[in-house]
């Protein structure tokens, strides 16, 4: 096996580091040989080089200094080696052109850039990592390379991304996952001793209804119902967690529906690219307001994006 | 000095314990002799009895076992001795009728009840402590005991309270202060090493504008601008904190304006009862949408409420 067909892909976001040992096979298909996880950008606490070295140490021992591709919040101003933001509209095939290369413990690392766009209210928005996942999704599903589609990439920060003919036109961020995490673990809403338990989709849908179907402001004034519905014994603490998730995701989806940057009518198809659990939550909320959607797996999209860039580079 | 004219008032909320040594003088007026602060309900971590004993130890040494009145989140299900929720509409003069008495280290403690109400969407809401502050405000400002007024009590949780002829009709809670605290100290929005600095009212007003003047959903999709406006160097981290406060308070005020439970037209007067800083923030936001408001001091209202109940009891 030529080492040139092996590489390491690192998706290093705010909350998680995910390192993948990848092998490229015939017809440029990718086989995932192994995965190792580590702390996200916040928890790594500026100790980035050592964190990465520790995470991939066993692979280095076996395969030597493989090339590394790295994407996500780690390339931002609060991360390691900062890369630029490319201005939308942009075709994500060009990501490598603005990558920043550097050496780390004998590995050559290529850190990918982020993207930015200006919204209709004059604010601008940014993302890092999702543009690679979008590239991967489009390469695996070329039928989506024509026409307009709205992508939803849920995670710590949900990204809603308008694509036209394979180009990223603009996008909006909602801090839904981060808010959930803070409110679930550090607010008065959920008891500290709340048991783990199966996600209650019925309670989730109740939460969605509160924010999806109501006047403006229900996130500000409605979120306290997570507590009052426990006081009234309508919800157990475990159910309340799912209900809280519904309140937040409902608000996120409602805002996306009303975003002036795109027309999210009932016949618009939304493509949700996330984990199985988040895909189910977002499609449930979108279906509640009559929006059709299809789901794709985020890890598959991520690996497809890295694979495309590795093959592009190898052919140079 | 007869010890019967001395008592201890304890306002023990989610975030702060505030104990006041009070002396009642001629015409039932109150003099605050001393104040001692301690940890709120969350930080006291179930160690309530010892926390209170420690906080008031110096007063016990000097004056013996004074009577204690206690109000706030400490009387809730996540607190110490739980008291009931009285159903609105309610006249807060009757609070003592549902107080729970118990002994603590030789002191007789009277723990005051909370109140609850059912909102138009079928959800119910609760408060503890604010009904005492409302009582105190109304006793000090009898001109507000006639007709309808809307009160705003900002804090960890903002309470918007509709009063009619001195009765609490209904109210709504927004977790604005708690959200600010979580997002300011534990999210990606504000850098960990952000300096303390003077509150920037211009940045605050910018934040308000984003959520006050815009379509629904701007809290979900707009809050990320706290970060992007730092990336674009429009805001320093210190300014970004004030901007974040504006985004949250603007959203809170917008939801209050549109609440179906009351008519908040431009000629409605809102009474804001809070600390000097929060009063300025909320009146600024309310003025931005053309709502007239007057400000009162929350500590004065709290002490007036305790004083009224102590005198009521003494006359029995």
C-alpha cells in the first residue's frame, strides 16, 4: 500500500475534534480505516498542537507522518492557524486555493479557509467546516448541483445555507445547539440530577409547537415553560430536555422560514445534513410547518469533502 | 430599643441572597441598619440553613434571635421550605396568609408564598419574591393602586406583570438575565479574557435595534452577530457584552409589547422596577419603541414590602 493513498482528515469544531484515518481506493473512493475523537476548540484551551499529536499518535507510530487536512472552528481567530474567510457567492471546489499549510511534528497540515457572506440586514455571517461538508454533499449527490436548494446543517451552531447551481450564495447561523447545551446543563430549567433517558419525541413536538406556531417573541418569553411544565407535572425532567430542544429548534426553524434571504415556501425542498438524531428533530419541525425535506448523513458528507480535496491535490 | 421593632428581611433569589437588618420607627417607617449578601439558591447548593446562619451570625450575636421574613426562589421546589403558589388574580396584601413558619437556629422564619397565573396560550407562569416587591411598590406609591399598569421587574428572570386596581392579574417571565449570564461567560460570543469595562450604551442600543425592530426569529438567528461584529472589528469585546445585553433585552421588550395578555400601545405607561443599571437598559429599549416609562428602585420596593408585612403582623 503506497502511503500516498493514506491521509488524515480532521474536523475540529467548537465542541468536538474528530480525526479520521482515510484510505483512498480505486475510482477515488474513500475507506475510513479508523476514527479518534478529542476535545473541541473551547476545551482544548489553546493547547492545540499537543492535543492533535496525542489524538493521532497511534497512527503516526504505524504509518509515519501522513498528510493532514483540517477544517472547522480550529482555523478561526479563536483557534490555531487562522485562515481567511472567502466571500460568498463561492464555489466550494476552490477551498484549497486559500488553504494555509504548516508543519506540525513532521506532518504537513493544510488548514482550510472559512466563508463569509453579507445578509440583507447588513450584518455578515461566517462559517468554518460546513463549506467542506457542503462540497462533499454536492460531490456525492450531483443531482443537487443544479438549481436552488436550502441546506440545513444542524450542530452546535445551525447553518442555513442557500445554494444555487452548486455555489454557496449566503447563509445564516443560529446558536441552537450551544443554547441547548447551556440551558440544559447550567440553568434553572433542568435539574442537575436529571437522569439520562430516551429522547421523548412527543415532548419535543410540544416544544416545537410553542415556537413554530406563535407570534414573535416566544423564544424570549416561552422558554420558561420548560420549568413551569415540570412544576405542573406535565413533563418529567427527562421529557423537559426534549421539550427544551423542541422550543429551541422550533424557533430556529421558524426564523429560517421567515428569513428574507430566501423564499421558504411550502414547496421548497430543504436538505438536512446532520447526525441521525438531529436530522430527525429538524425534519420533524420542518414537516410541522409543511416543508418537505430529505436527510443526509453529516459524517459521510464530511469525509466526501476531504476525499475530494485530497484527490484534487494528488492529481496536481 | 424594644427588640420587637427589629427584624431581618431576606430576599433570596436564584443568583443572590440579600439579608437586611431592619428597624421599624415612628409611623411604621423602616430604617435599614445593615445589609449582608450571600450565595443565591443555585450556588448555596442545598446547604440553605448553614448559609443563612453564617450570613446573619453577627446580627444574632448582637441582637439575639430576631424574627426573619424570607422571600424569593428559596421558597420554591428547588429551595428550602416550599410554600404554595397563590393563584392570580391576587391582592399581594394577603401574602402572609399563606406563609409557612418554621424554626431555624432559634429564629422564627416566615417563608412567603409565590404566585401563579394561567396565560392565554394555556401555559402557566410562576414567580416568587416579585409579588412582595410589587406590594412594597404599591404601598409606597398609592397613586398606582388605581387602574391598569404594566410593571417590568428586570433581573435574572424579567417579570412583566399586569396590575389592575392593586391586584396582580397575570404575568410573563423572560429568562433574559440568566441567558445573558450564560452567553456572556460560557459561550463562543465573548472571549474568556474579556476585560471589565464601562457599559457601552451605544453598543447596547445597536443590539436593541436588531431585535426590537425586526421580524420574528431575530433572537434565534441574530444573536450570532455578537461574534461576527467582533470579527469585523465593529465592536470590541467590552462593547460586545453591552451589544449582547441589547439583543436580549430588545427581544424581551419586543415580546412584551406583542403579548396578547395586555395591550402595550404607545400611550401605555410601563413602570420599571429594578437596579439603576437595568432600569436604564429597559427604559432605553422601551423608549426606542415609543413606550413611556417611569423607574423605581427595586431595593426600596423590596424593603417596603417586608416592612408592610412586619407591621401588619405586629398589629395582630
